[in-house]
C-alpha cells in the first residue's frame, strides 16, 4: 500500500483484510452509543451540544437571539427559528433545555407526509384487535363473548377490556410536551418547511389552546376507573390521562425550525416569536468546532474555517460539512488534506 493510500480503510482491491481495526472512534455527532443513558436520554443531546455539553457552555448568543428566546419564554409562545442549514437552529433548543434544566428535548422531525395526528398521539387499533382475537382463541371464545356482554369491557385486564385501551395509545412528541407539569418541556419541531401545505394551519389551535382530545378515550371515559387511562409517552414513560383530554399547565418551550424554503401563513406567524439566525462568523464556527472536537482541532482547522467563511459568501454551505472536513483530515491525516476538505464541503445550491 502506497503512502498516499495509508489512510484508506476500504481499498477497493477485492481482497479481505483487517482494516476495520484501524478505524478510529466515530465523530462525537455520529456517536450512537447512548452517552445520555444515565440521564434517561438517547444521546441526542450530546451529539448536538458536543462532549460534556461544551457548546452550551461555550456559545454566547448575540443580543437579538437572547432577546427573542427570552421573549418566547416570557410570552409562552412558540419560537420560529429560520436560517441556513447548519446555522444552529436545532442546537438552540438543546442549549435552552440544558441551561434551564428542562430535561431531554422532545423532537418531531417533519417530512412531507407529517400530519398533526403524528405529533399528538397514535392509537394502534389493529394491534388491539389482534390481541383480542388471540386472547379469544386461547380461552375458546370466552373473552369475546364476555366483551360483547359488557359492551366492549371484559374484566380482568384482557386486551378487549376498556382498562387495557391505554396500552395501545402512545403520545407523540407534541402530545407529550402538552402533558401537565410544573415546568415546561422543550419541543423541537424540526424543518417545518418540509411539511405539506396543511400542517402549519393544523397546528394553530393546539399551539393556541395548549390542549387536545383523544376521542378513543373520551368515548369510554365513563367506564374507566376515575375516567383515567394509562398511556405511553413519546419518551417511553407511562402517564394517566383523565377524560380523554391532555391539557398543559406550563406551556412547552416550542422551537419550530425552517431553512427558509417556503413562507408560512400569517396566522402561524402571528402566534410565533420569529428569530432569523445569521450565518455564523469565525468565532461562532470556532466555538462549534471546539465543542465537538476540542481546542487542538479548532486551532489545526483554523485555515479550513477561514476558507469555509470565504466560500459561504457566495455558496450555500452547512457548518456540519466543516465539522466533517476538520474531523476527517485530522483523524485520517490524508496526504491531500485541502482536496479532501473541498470534496466534503460541497455547495448545497449547486446548479443542476
């Protein structure tokens, strides 16, 4: 193997070898080993804020950013954050949650098929029906006949019993954020501009009223003990819902992010505090790199930061690309460092 290819793990030679043993640890933002597990999380906070939450400790938001965040906190209004990819829109939610001790961020990643129902709750009627049928087969049909005689509520906690319905209901990120609590949860509704045309309008009533209903529970509330059913939350805990209604006490800190790919309806804009994040400057990018890779990597990658900023004046680039380039050119030490960095930091608005 030549000196120029020593950094390569996959060589394309068609011969098996033990190169995987030389692969270094993953970059911190791609480490899925669950370092937040002790906190009951899934590692997403560490991946966003860097090892030991350094980004939250090192980053000093500008005056306008601070004012808009605090305005949203005071007014109990959603914060709509717009800006270019990699500007730190999603990280903002994790930073607020970390500094204010509000727990793990609930995240709802929006795609073109996302509907309001996805964010509120999911009722798995098919699974419940299947469990009822399996239980009926196991006892020769007794459960089914008992369910019919009791109006759909067989005793003993069987799948057909009304008490069991909560086992088939799971709250979504938005629904979980609206559960009553003394302190607010932080909810990140990420990339809202990727939704279909209806979702922004569909969100209006829920975000304004801070509550929603679960009709499947309301229909049988009078047959539930104290009108309550135990359901699962988006982060895997069990809570009791009374009378089929979820109503917040402390309105969640909701961060809606957008890459600016579309305009939103005026009613949504009226209900939100709007924050436009500028392109990050040299100091903010250096802080970003230090948080994830340490001081030495930030110093070694200072020239790449400068080149990134120069190119970003005329090209659409993302800070994630810069992190990738600095990590790889440091960890792999390829002979053609600048060339590899340019391959990794490709403009996102490249003409087709």
